[in-house]
C-alpha cells in the first residue's frame, strides 16, 4: 500500500491527468443534468 502511494507520488502527471479526467466527467454530468433540468 505504501509502495503504491510512493509510486503514485513519483508520477504527479498521472494524478493531474486523472484529476482532469474526473473534472471533465463532472463537468459533462453537470452540464448534461442542467440541460435536462432546463428543458
């Protein structure tokens, strides 16, 4: 577990990419939900 955490800390770009992916999915869900709620 600690090894996995340390390995993830060694690659900050993967964490940033995962964060960007989650943010994109969240934005899509929010915009989709807002569009469905508006109509």
